[in-house]
């Protein structure tokens, strides 16, 4: 029988993204022996942190805003689905974590006059199409965190995939796993932190709660979040939050087969300002709630590759040109389909939409817009978050859509110290979770998006800090 390699440390972290490395550095700063286990053997292993756009915000607000306001926003956009104590932790600690990172020389820039673009990782990743992550903000921060980890005696073990948690009575005492060379290993640790990044890249986990057809949803992510932490925690008796929402954007449907079309350009601003219809020409979602909400609704359709955003020249020249790498002109540059026609019947034919359905829906929408009754439409159309545009002056445009999933919002249930909870609400001793593998900060009916960077770094930071205190006693 081949022996498992035995590895011992105080703190074992599963996953070397921002959550895992923040936790690792913080715990090692407190004098603990930390090992971070990363499944990829690559020096510059891909993960969502490496691909990030780098905008540190809290629910699309400046991280330095009033803490009570930020907490309220988190509770509002999640319809109360967020755990109050986690919302408070994010509202309070994001600025603390950003200052801590700045202490390592991590640089931020202001990317636009919008208050929530005031802290963007430098050099910015959102300046060019494609996934050019080398040397950009996410890559730079991962390298900095690894350097800092080494300075305080920690280390990343690449090519080590965690597989199963180890138990001694009710306590987690580490895990077993397999290296990229097929060697089994066994880790013994006083504290284990699951930080494996979510389950967005596991089609079977997505099928059902997120979408009936995962193959028709674009993987707008590194492909590394395969739900290992969720599976391991569940097998150990951990509670799991709702798994039915994700953070993502609206992409060209061509992104299902053309990698040049993700992560940008996204079509969110056009969609929330104009109209999204199914192949019957009818609206099916409240566009005014924004891109992440619409993307979740599209993913849930019986056929997630059947929706189209429709707008006219004013939309194309207005919201079509706003924010980073906008669809006008980048969609065309990157090879995405943009239909253009002098009249709506011709547009419907080009886009494969029911002509009768589209004509009647556009008429009702334009009428409601003029009368100020958009909020009474079915489905309702929220108007408080952005200005709705009429669809009335030729030429008319249509872009076939797909939902792009970046990360899943639900996951392992944790308390405010990032300790993993059992289904009865008690803590599992020795087990923590951080980053997008956790749940309880985002989601709800309207897929409320709080921010992947604030949630992953704050939970990592808090897990690391709590472990230092807990192991001292
Ligand atoms: C294109 C893109 C743009 C984004 N832009 C923004 C933005 O502007 N603002 C914002 O707030 N958020 C943004 N995000 C989200 C943000 O980057 C993520 O939420 C955050 O980086 C997640 O960190 P994490 O550590 O939880 O996960 P990850 O960075 O994915 O790290 C998880 C790591 O765990 C490893 N792993 C998985 N399973 C195992 C296992 N069994 N054993 C060992 N290792 C394992 C993976 O290989 C991976 O390296 C963006 C994401 C993407 C993809």
C-alpha cells in the first residue's frame, strides 16, 4: 500500500485566491505556521482573483462611505437575505483591508468619477478586451500576497487539491487530498480554511438551482471554482445557504463559442436602459434592476439562449457607449452579433424574434414610458435606478444575449468570524470558510450583488484574525 504524505501546520488553507491568501497572511502575521494548498501546479495559476476587474466597492458604493449606510444597502439589495452580522462586517472592514493591503505597497487608482470606482487595483485590468491578466491588478495583488506570506514564514503548496475533510470527534483536524502527480497527502492542522472560490464551474451543481441548461450559460470566470469546498463542508455536516443566485453580466450569445467575447464587453447598461425580450418578442424580467438580476433571469429560462436586447440609435449612442469597454464599438470589434434594421419587423426577422410579439411589446413599453406607468407593467419596470430609453427612432438594433456567470453567491454558511456552521447553527470547531465558497452576504430574490473583492478579502482577513485569537487560548 502506498503511504500518504503527512503534512502538519497550524493553519491549512484550501485555495490560493484573494480569500485564501488574505486569510493565510493574516494568520501568519499572528505567528501561526500557515500552508496554503492550491490545486493548480502552475506558477501563475488561474483563478477568479487573477482575472478580476479589480473594483473594490461595497454594493456599488465607495468603500469609505458611512458604515451604517453600507450595511443598510447590503440588507436592501439582498431583500434581507444577507446575514446582518456579515453585512456589518463587510461595511466596516472593507476599508480596513484595503488600508492593510496598501501597507504592502498595493496600488489603487480612481477609474472614473463614479464614487464606487475610487479604489481600483492598479494597473487596471478593465482597459482592454480579452483576458490579459499578466501584470494587471489581480495578478499583481496575488504576487504581493504570496511574497508577504513567505516573509512571515508561510508558503503556497501548488498542485495540491484538497478532497475530504478529516474529523476527530466533532472537530475538523485537516484534510486529505491528491497532488497533481497523483500522490495522496494528509494534512493535520488546528484550523482549516476553505477558500476554493465557489461552484460556478461545476455544471451539475448549476443545473437546477441556477439554470436548467448550464451549457447555455457562459463561464465568465477562471473555470477553477468547481465546488470542492461546498461538497467537503456538506459532507462534514455544514449548513448551506440558498444556492440559486450568481454574480454575472449580460454577454453576447456568441460568447458561448467565441472566447474573445468575455469577460467584456457586457451589455448590462443597454439592457437596463432599453428592453430585453424572449423569442416570442415579450419582456420577461424587470430590466431596471440591472445586469446581474437580468442575467439570473435569463439563466433560469427554459432556453437560456433565447433572449435579445432591443434598442434604437439613442440607446446605442447613449448607454451603449458608457462604462468600461462598452458594446459600442467593442461588440463589433470583438466579433459579436449586432443586428441593425430600418424598421422593427425587419429587425425581428433578422434576430429570429416573433414580429407580432415584438411590435406589440415595443408599443406598450413606449406608451408606458410616455405615461410614466412603466412600474405598472407586467413584469414591472423599475425606473428609480436608471433612465429608461424609448425605442422609437430608426435604425433599430438587437443583440442576442447569454448570461455570463462569474461566481456563485450561495455556499457554506459562516458566522461573522467565518467559522463554518452546522445546520443547527452551532460552530464546527477547527473549520472556517472565506471568499466565494461561502454564502450569506449576497443574493436574495433580486440577486443582490455586494462585491466579490470586498466579500472575499474581508472574510479571509476575519478568518485569519479569528484563528490567531482562537489558537492563542
Ligand atoms: C472577469 C472577472 C472580473 C471581476 N471583477 C470584479 C470587480 O471588479 N470587483 C469585484 O468586487 N469582484 C470582481 N470579480 C470577482 C472577484 O474577483 C472574486 O470574487 C474574488 O477574486 C474571489 O476570490 P476567491 O479567493 O474566493 O476565489 P478564487 O480567486 O477563484 O480562488 C480560489 C482558488 O481555490 C483553488 N481551488 C479550488 N478548489 C481547490 C481544491 N479542492 N484544493 C485546492 N485549491 C482549490 C482554485 O484553483 C483557485 O485558485 C471579478 C471576477 C472575474 C472572473
